[in-house]
């Protein structure tokens, strides 16, 4: 045992670990290379007149617009409204989707009663539902939050249900043999086994949430990043439109980073995720 322990903590192992971490860190920096090159080429093409400002303003112009809107406070008002809508819709839709996924995942009867109806609603496009949602809730916060919650519900529901259904039956039989109670089974077997699928659903849900928010804010609101983009379109303010697109992209990257941090925290035991961290 001492030989095994010493081999685990040997200098060669430590060097390999540091080497793997440094390689992963360098790859993370390398992932920003293409966006940086695109910005440099974009700025150069705009400054030499290859791209007209009406078609695609220079990044420096978009940045100046961001500073102007931030200085006036308008940007933070619209951004804050959009974030509150996204968070509220995500919490509502995520909670319902998780509960339905757990219920259907554990109960064949619940699947027979609920799954087909949920799948039928999932197949309806957001734009097709928007007129009815406006009739129900009017033009305001309730309609926007409803659409975001609806968009979030389905990916979390599906991935939670599949995660529970894909748990190895042998593990459940082992739990019965060793006499684990239901709480211990859920905590030690079901939740860890379904967590990769659930977090995948959260990642998809975040993307769907922003998609639904963009659709709702461009058609059924008077505040928010989407409304800011549509208002800029009326006055042909291309730099403001590009700014809203960049804001959506930044929020998407931050949200994905949060999900990755959750994966690193809750799936550190998983061989595949541990391997992904160190490579």
C-alpha cells in the first residue's frame, strides 16, 4: 500500500499533472485566438473603408456606443430587465421541467399520462404561440417570462427523464441487497447517475431561454435588450443592433461557463469529466 501511495504522489506524477493543467490552460487561451483575429480584421476592414458603417460598423464604434449607453444608464436598464426576465423564466421553467422529469422518469404511469402531451406542446414553434400568449397575458412581463419558462421546461424535462431512465438497474438491485433506504438511493445512486444528463439539459435550456427571450422582447415588450435592438432598427442604428448581439453572445458565454463550473463541482467523480478537465 505504501508503494502505491508513493507512486501516486511521485514527482513524475506531479509533473504530468502540472503538464496536463498547463496544456489545458493554454488551450483555453487558444480558444480566444479566432475571436480576437476576427475583431482585428473587422476593425481593419472598417477603417480602410472596405466595409461601410451602415452595413457593419467598426468594433471601436460599437464600443463607443456601449460607453455612451452605459453613461446615460439606458444600457443597464435594458440589460437588467432582460436578465431578470431570463432568471425568472429559467427558475420557473427549470423547476417545473425538473419535477416533471423526475416524475415521468420514475413512474411509467406518469409517462403514459403526461409525456405525449408534453411532446406535442414542445413541437409548437415559439412564433406560432406568440399571438396566443399575447392574448392571454398582453404585452408585458408575464408574456415574456411565460415564453422563457416554456422554452426552458422541455430540455430540462427530457434530459432529467432520460438521465433517470438510463441509470444501471444493477445499481438499484445492489441498493436493495445492501438495504439502502429510498433517501440514500436517491442521494447516492439516482442523483449522481442522472446529473450528467441533467446538466446537459441545463446547458441546452440556457440557449433556449435566450432564444425565447429575444423573440419575446422584439415583439411583445417595451424594455429589454431585444426591444433596444428593434428600436435601433427603426432608426437604422446598426452599431446599437450589433451591440445587442454582442451582449447576447457575452451572456451566453458566461452562462455556459457557469454550467461548466457546476459540472466541475458535481461531476468531479466522473472519469470522462475529470479527463476533460485535465486534458
